[in-house]
């Protein structure tokens, strides 16, 4: 009687570095830099939520009229385009980078992100992107709901004033005034309250307070953690 064939070894999944944190904590820019250092692709789930919001706005400008079915129907034109270093959201074939950071999308994206079936749709697209490539992902629920088995989980935090200052520096390309920072801090604190249920830290995630760190220092820490995980998995 022939012996049964041994089971084929389970193929190890590509490494996922999952980065979570509140709005304007520097997740996307840091994740993009980390991906470049590691030779991975970057997936920004927040940009995907913004793309869905932009698609919904194109169909119906008044977000108060949106139902979850309306937003999911609008999402049908949204896709992630794989590039050399990242996956970029598109509306059909159109690039929408500038539109994603516009005031209209910013005002409505929290509403969209709270819709359970929209979150499921976004999470499925992010998992698809990560299925065949090592990735650095950032956004909502990355280390909890989306990639609970990710081998590297990071949670970035920073003082709200510092987060507001960084956001305005990026937006204005000049040093903001204290009054401008105070107004933006107020907006971020309100946004934190809205997003609290979707911005949970996984128990095993490494907490990095970036208030007094340069972005280079943040990147160095995360890259070191990722490379350590890669060595242990060999």
C-alpha cells in the first residue's frame, strides 16, 4: 500500500507592516517612506475611503442625502492601480490625487468611513492588494480588523497641536500662525472623537509617539522592526 504523500508546506504570506493612528499622525507619509526603504508597496486605505467619498460626491453633492447603498454604488468605479512603489486609487482611469485632499472630500469622509458595508468593501480591496506583495498599509483598523495576523503592527500618536501644525505646514507650505494651529487642533480633536471606534490600537502594536521625533527617526524605528520580523521568519 503506497504511503500517503506529505502535505505541501503552507506558503508563507507576504509580510504586512500595518500602521494605525489618529488623523494627521503622519501615517501615510511615514508608511510611504517605510515601503520605499523596504522595497515593499504602500497601500493607503485612507486614500481609498477618500476615493469612495469623491465618487459619491460626483453622483450626489449633498452627503446628508447618502445612503450606504448609494455610496457602495458609487464605489463601483473606484479601483486600486498597482504602481512600482504603491497602489493608487483611481476613479475609472482618472487619477484624483489633488481631489482626494480637497475640502469637500475631507468634510464627508468620516461619514463614509462609519458605514459598515463600505468599510468591508474598502478592507477587501486592501487585502486583495496585499495578497501577492509585501506591503506597508496604513489607515483605519489595519492591525485589528483588516490584518489581525500582521507580523508588524505600529500605532502612531502625537500631540494634537503638533499634528495640526504638521498638517498646516503641508497644506500651506509655510509656517502657520498660532491662531491657525489652534483652529486646526480644534478640528482634529473633533475628528478624533468621530473616528474613535475605527482607530483602535491592537494590543500587540508597537506604540510610537512622534511628537518629538523627526520623520526620519520614525521611519528608522519601523524599518528596524520590519527587518527583525523578516529575519525571524526565515
